[in-house]
């Protein structure tokens, strides 16, 4: 039986997002493969993390394309983006906390492409008058990533329903936590 590399990476992300100190043996077990098989494909943790990064960037670029960010209002595009991001939320949950990806000279340019696309969406929403201008697009981008990742953790822990993914994220991001009937 052939190993499904992307599924192994998704299983690794699910484990590592909840247990950052997991060993390669634990990753192999979580993926349902042997340690030797894991090591044949990923020489060590660094190689595994870089492969997770490549998969995430590829998957999120696809999600951004499917969300049609340039169509309709920015708010509608944001809702589509969140919906398209759901299947990869576990990857993002792991990667946003993996500091080694954002240090030194080996930062993957894919992150800059993703950030630029999301920031442009928020800037468009600000220009359309639908998104607050007192919050920078860079901050809103980071908040979006954080909400997607945090929701993935909460679903995994059984604290929130998976079916509410899009609603909970977009409503909190766009509406904030303050009750609308209060000043």
C-alpha cells in the first residue's frame, strides 16, 4: 500500500499542533506508518516541518483561489476564504506557532504571498467602508490566521462544533466581541 504523503503531513500537523514536543516515533504512530517509512520521506523534524509548510502554502493558495477574493464585496470574499480554509485549519494551527519558519534567512516567500493577498482583501474592505480602518490590514491578517488555528484546536478538543467554523470566525473577526446593544 502506497503512503499518502499529504495525509501523513496532515496527521503530523494534527498531532504537533496539540503536542509540539512529539517525537518522530509519535508522528509515525499518529500517521499509521512505521518510523522507518517516516524517516525515508522526512529525514528529521526540520524536514517534516518544512514539508508541512510547503503543503500549507500550496493548500492555502488553492483556498484563496477558490474563494475568488476579487469577486463581490470584501466581506463576502472573506466569508468564502474562511469556508475554503476549514479543511486546512489544522495545518495552519500548527504552522502559526512554529517559530522556526519565521526566523533567519530561510523564510518561505509563500508566506509573503499569502499575507499580501489577505492584507489586500482587508484594505479593499476598508476602502469599501465595511471593515474598520483603525485596525491595520497586517493585524487583521494575523488575527484571521489566529482565529482559524484556534478554532481548529477547539474543534479537536470538542469545545465547539465544526459546523460553526465559518460563522464563529467571521462573526468574531468582523463584529468583535462587544455586544451591539452596549456602548
